[in-house]
C-alpha cells in the first residue's frame, strides 16, 4: 500500500465492548482495580458504571495501523486515552497520513489517530510512525 499525505487508512470498528471482554482484560492484565468490574466501586469514583481498560483504545488504534501497513512497517505508536470507555461502547478508529520524510530506504510517514465511540466522543488520540519502502 503506497500512502501519501492526506490518505486515510481503512477504519477499524470494534464489536461492542461488553462486560465479559472487560473482565477478561482485567484477568489477563492481572489488574485488580475494581473500577473495571464492579459498578458500586465505579460509582464511588463518580462513574455511571464500570469502565474498560485503556488497552482497548490503544489496541484498536494499533490494529488500524498494523492492518493497513503491516507490523514490520510500524516504527512507533503512541496513543493517549482521552475519555472513559463504557460497556456497550463501539469504538471507531480513524487514521490519516499527516507527514512524510525521507529515510535511507524509503519514507517515514506520520499518521494521526483518533478513536471515537458510537456517539462521536473522542476516547483516544495519538500518532504513529511507519516506514514505507521506496517504490
């Protein structure tokens, strides 16, 4: 895939983030924070329900990049979580090429990432650097 500044990568849309996925993530990450699994605890923190781990946002942002260019091309990725993700949310990752600079074997592209939920609320933002080989 040959990318230019302004090109958009294919959008990645998640299935609804359900409580079972959140619980599996808590176990797999060995994350004992009850804000992810107990509504009463989340309420004490001022939240309407449990929240998903930030890794849901970062992993789907990374998937948008790696699916489009391949893992071998990814040089750097940074994603900041900007809002909570709740059970039932569907995440949508938008990625656009915003920069390009020469490197010895091709070009290093900068890709801006935005992750939103089904209501259009931005839950993540970031950048990625990917290497595109010379044509």
